[in-house]
C-alpha cells in the first residue's frame, strides 16, 4: 500500500512537471516585435517613377521615397527639412515598408514607409535620440474574448497587434515581451490584478523596466463572422489605473487585425498624452528599498576657507538649482539658449533636462549667489521673465512688446 502511494505521488509530480514544461515551451505562443530598435518611421510616402526596367524603376522609387521621407522627418524634429546626400541617406535608412505597390515594365507606383536609424538620424539633426522618451515601460497586453482573459497563455490577436506596432515615433519607451520562455508564467491576467509591489519589483527588474503598462481590449462578436466591437482601455501601474478608453467597430471578423492595429495606435496616443501631463511617471513604490546592510556613502566635508587673514570660516558653496522653461522651435534654439545662459556671470551649469521640440523645454540651471540676479541678466539680454518659486519662464520679447525705439 505504501509503495503504491509513492508511485501515485511520483506520477502526479511528473505530470505537474510536464504541464509546467509544456506551458513554458509552447511553440504557438510567442510573437517577437517586428521593430525592436525604435527606428523613426515616416509612413505614406507616395512615388511614381519610370525606368528602363521594372527593377530600375523600383530602385529609383525607393531612393525618391528616402529623400521625401527625410524631408518630412527633419521638419517634424525641427531640423528645417534640408536634403542630404543619397549616400548619407543609405547609411541612415534601416528599412523600407511596402504599403502598396504597382510594378510595370518601365514604371513603379507605390505608397511606402521609410525607417530611419534613431541614433544616426538624431546625431545628424543634433538631438539626443532618447531625450524626449519616457522611462522603460513593460507592456502586458490583456485580451478578453468570450469572457476569458489571456496575455501570453496562447498567441492572441492583441499580442500580435502590439508586436506589429512600430514604436519609433512614440515618446513612450515600450518594453514588449515576446511571450516565449517564462513570460506566460510571470505575466498573466492574475498578475495584472495584484497590487502587491514586492513581486512587481521582481518582474519589472527581470525585463529591465521602470513601470508597467496594461493595454486591454474586450472583443464582442455580434454573430459568427459578423460585426466585432472592441472596447479598449489604457491602464497603468500595479494599481491598474485607467488613463483612458474608447470603442471601435468593424463589420466582420476579417477586419479584426485592422481593428486592433487602430486600437494600438489610439492607446499609444493616450499613453503619450498621459506622459505629457505627468501622469506616466515611474511609481516610486516600485523602487527597491535601500539595503539596511549597505555601507552609507560618505558625505564630503565642508571646505575650510580663510577670509582676510583674520581667521578661518566654514563656507559650503552648493549653489541654487533653478528650472528655466524656454521655447524650442528647433534644435538650434536649444544650443543657443544653453550657451547664452551659461555665459551669464554666476551660472555654474545649464543643461536641458526635458526636450520638447516645437514646444517648451526645461533647463536645469545651477547658480551661485542671488537667483534674482539671473532674472535681471536675462531681462538685460532681451528676455521676458516670469518667476514662480525656483522656476523661471523666459520668452523672447517682440518689438511691439519692447515699446517704441
């Protein structure tokens, strides 16, 4: 009797181990993202060119698409839209996406997308490639269909839509798991409903992220093969905060991929809006607590300075940190404004901490002495200055505002 019980326990353990192994090694579950490099993308570029052969016309169309796409990207990022050589473009272009094409014996008509390497294009335009992006955000896409929720337990249409999405033009730095290996065990519907920080810290550290995003969709099929309604929500953090939502509809089940692609784009827009509003910052509670056994960092002693030969006094020069808000219509305005502020007497450092081309950027300025002196110096250099605590908002004064000369 005892031997038979041991056999049953061994069989149960073997079955449990086999089930776990099957769940981890499922071959029909993972979908790797198509664009993991975060390239800048310019979509919808139309070309209509001719050539001696079909191949010649196609290559000419692709080269023309690169030029037109670069002009659009340069203007979008504040570079002015100036053309560069074809050789330079060949080094920056990382891919051509064929959206639609018609190839004739001597003619090529197409609508194309062009992918530019983020770092090379950013270097040429004089911008930091990731200056305007968020902290890394782990994406856990949840799909509900027929009352059943799933993430990576099986290959879902929602997961595939997120894998197809090109993240290069987004200000949100998405970390998209492929759904292979232990992903289905760590990231599931049960986990996204748990607010406990301890296990979440372990998970996001495993994926190199700072916080978690949970985009969800509920699919309602009206009848087999008929209309499908998708209810989308953009959720954030272990507390499952809802940042926004919307509803989309397609006429048949054949349109589900297009429905979900549109849903991903709309949810990305909601996340970008939340980032601009300051609602997508990393949750401080997800930062691991300090190690109580760690050796404290020594604090440097204050420097002893003798003044006037009459004795010695303690003087600690830490400076005052100010935040300067300034307009950045293009990349040139960033370097020019930083150089102007650094040249002001008493300014120890001036560096842009948050870049928003085409909008208002933030500069971290450390000054010695009275911070009001910085305001007076900026006004003397033609700026209008509005102060609120340690924040200064500066604008270039127009001739009308300066008054009659």
